[in-house]
């Protein structure tokens, strides 16, 4: 990556998710000074999504005084397996059809400035470590639980990216080898058992099989509009079926955390993403599983806490990453 | 750890396993210059085992010119969850009754020299990285598959020990959340599905249920004497039941490796321990599972190879660890 020398300039950070894309200017002291959103039209394939991202960047550059020369660089976080060295989105369960897309170099060529690309949950891990729940820790695992499940690993105070930038795909750790098929092609992944999609799917399944739940009223009988958020709402109102569904997901999440505790012996597991807004409804049962199932040495060392930075963590982490390179 | 200054002295390394304990002098250039074995009488509890280990050390020190002052230090590798900072064996599925045993300080007090304590598979990982199959790699996961399954993690060229020395318990990663109970108290761990004990147990179970196998002849009808080694022998002779049992274990081992590939994106997974002597019989199917189930970015980056150092890797790694501290 060519380096501009001026660390006082903002980074233009982009966070490409499976449903929406965010863009923001991030100041050198890690404040989000401007932000925009756009839907991610995943069903249309990569090029229309990329065009839309470039339009967002163009708008940023055309307003105010923010030409490319007024930026430190562009930092792109995206859901998927990212080859950080080559700047490729190699594959992505949440971006169907994105195979070896050289997004970093496409942006670098178009704007002529420093550009980097990394996994969105890796970026969020970095942000939570530097600015959020994980400040001051040496070893931390970040888990984002939303539509899918992603992760990021901080080892000895640094983001661990692995041999080719693919490390941290914790959502695609098998915890039930004969379990349901996952969008990644594997079976029984943490994601297919404990993500938002899994929670919504399990609630639908139980209601279709005759289970009674306030969810039926909440969605006015339109089962397909059940989301994890609505299941959490019903659970908060004491709905038995919704509580059971969340308890099941939290149990699986706990099993995933046992694996992380036994493998990494981390100081902290930070849980972010949409489902983390459930707070203790999700974290308390998961913590209990860790206490019961992990090695006491590892269970005793790990604090399991909610993320602090909310939806901006991907953007903030991407900007931090850009300045580290 | 108090440091003697003389790096030209040998380390007295001890490797405490669930069935036997080895002790050896390791020269500064990592040669095993002397070696002794003793059974580990685990059923008698910690103190008789510790007494026997101290007797072994005493014998080393009484023969030749090797008094404590002629040693760089004592390095103890042991099966179990080791708190390396405190020098405790906190718990160990393979050493029942060992709970928070301060073995490091017991040895340090008795011999008055530098002593360190670490997990045996962590030690082996270090040895394979510095001297064996993993030379020249940056990121490596070591798996030892024998009676149990242990692991060690090399990140950025260094042993990763976690918050309290417990990292690398890869054998106690759940891959089947509703699977059989493991000796660690968890369920469906890799160890309970793919270890030597699992292979022997599954073969016994199938024969007891009426399965026909040459194993029955090999053990002269004494089912309890079936071991993973004998199952491998029968499989090598083309025995269907034995081949199926090993193929099942290799499949589970592959699922465990998919998790390691997706989480760590390592350059290499090195497989040691007794079962690795099966070679491709075990590794080829595991590799195939990784190819099918892991993210292409991660599957493409990882080489899955047999360990090179054999039974000495724990001793060698313990000595390397002592000199690093």
C-alpha cells in the first residue's frame, strides 16, 4: 500500500454487509465525522453492489473539501473470506457470487489513493480492542452475532489474520458435525445454529409445527416476517416458545465459546452484532455453558461481555487497520 | 524463573504422559543425549507419580557429573491444563485427581535450580516448529492424536499460551454438541470421537454388536485388549470393520481440522502422536474433509502433514521452552 505521510487526514471507511453498506469519514482520533448508508443489493451480484459503493464514495468526495488528496486512504471492511495481502474477497456466504473479487485494487485504481480491504468482523475486533470493551487486554476473541456469525482474534495485542487474511471465521466452526447444512457448504456451523437467521428459522419451524406464541400476533400471522429481533421482543414479554428458541441459540453460542476458551484461553470474549442487543438474555446462559463445559483454567480466565461500539465498530476498525499498515 | 547464565549446559527434560513418563538430558543444540522411561501409575494419584518422577531425576543427578549445578534447568511437560505462570497442573483428563498441583515449585524447591512447567502438546508444537515438520512457518497448529488429543499453537513464530497457559486444548473442542461425554466433562469433544481411545472403543462396540473383524483373532477373543494400534494393523490387512472405524475417526479429525483452518487460517497443521503412525490412512481422508468443508481461502493455505520428531518432541520442546524464558 502506498502511504501518504499525513496522519492528520481522515480515513474514508466502508463497511459492506449482507443487507446494507455504510460509509463514513473517520478522524485521526477515531471519531465518526460523517456517515451514510445504502442498501446492499446482494441478489444483483457483485458489479451493481460495487457500483453503488463507488457512488457512495463519489458523493463523499464531491461534497465539502474531501477530494482523494484530503484523505489518508480508503479502508473497506466486508463480510466474507478476505485475502488481505491480495485485496480479494475470495468468497462470502453473505455475498453470493462474490468469488475472488479484487475490490481493493478496483478502488485503488479508481481513486488513486491508499486502499485496504479486510474482513468486517476482524475490523470490529480491532475497534473493540482499541476503543471498546477490550481496551487493555492482550488476548481477545470478538464474536459478532447478527444475521450471520463472524469473528476476529486479537493475540498479543495485535489482530491475528492468519496465513492469508482468512483467520477468525468462528461462525464457521462446526459444533454439530451431523447438523444442518450451512450457507458456507459445511455442516452444523455455529452460524447455522446460533445466528439471527437460526433464531428466526427455529421460531418459524416451531410455530409451523403447532407451537403457540405471541409471535403469531406480533407478525399478524405473516410467518415469513419473523426476525430474531421479534423473537427477542416476544421473549422479553415472557413468551415461552420465544424464550426456548433464544435459550437454544444461547446454549449453542455457549458451546462455541467453550471451544474458544479451551483453544485460545483468552482474557475476554466480546459479543457484538444485532443479537448482542438482547444482552443478558443471550450472554447469561452462554456464560453458564462455559462454566460447566470448559476447562476450569480457561473458564476462570475469560470474561464474556457485550461489545461497546455498536454498529460503527466495522467502520472504526477499518480505519484503525488502514493507519496500522 | 531464576536464570543460570550458562546456556552451554543441558536441560533435564521430563515428559509426563497418562501411561508413561520420559526423562532425558537435552544438549544446547537440541540433541537427546540420555533418556529413561518409567510407567506413570496414574491410578495411585499425584503423590506416588511425583515421587517416581523425582526418583528419575535423582538417578540422572547421581550418575556421571550431572549435579543440579551442571544443568541449565529442569523443564517439565505434562498432559493437562497447565497454568504456566503459577507452575500448576490445574486439571488433567489423563491424570485423574491432579487438581492445582504446584509441580514446578515442588521441583524447584527440591533441586534449587530453574524449573518450568508446560503442557506436553504445547512443548511438542514448539519442537515441531523449531526442529521438525514446521520449520520456517509463521503460523502452525500442532495436533497430537494418541490415547487423547492435545494441541499447540504457533502464532507469528511463537508459542501462543493464552491468558494463563491453557491455550491449545484442541482435543476438547466440541464438534458434536450432543455427542458422547468426554473425560473432561464436556460433550462431543474431538478427543472422544477421534482419539486412540475412541478408535479402540468404536471397534469394540461394533464387534460386540456382531460385527465381524480379524481383530477378534488378533486379540484372541480378548476384546478388552483391542487398541488403536491393533485396529490400524487390521485395517492395513484390509479388514473392513477396522477400516470403517479408522475412516470414521479420520472424518471427525477432518472436521476438527476444518475448524482450525477456518479459525486460524494456518500455514500448516502438523499431526503427531501414536495414531499419526498410520500416516495417510488417517491424513488423506482428513485432508479431503478440509477440502470439502473449509473456506477455500483457508483450505488452500494449509498443508496437513505428519510430525517429524516422534516421541521425543515433548522432551525437546520442553527444553526449548526452558531456554526461551
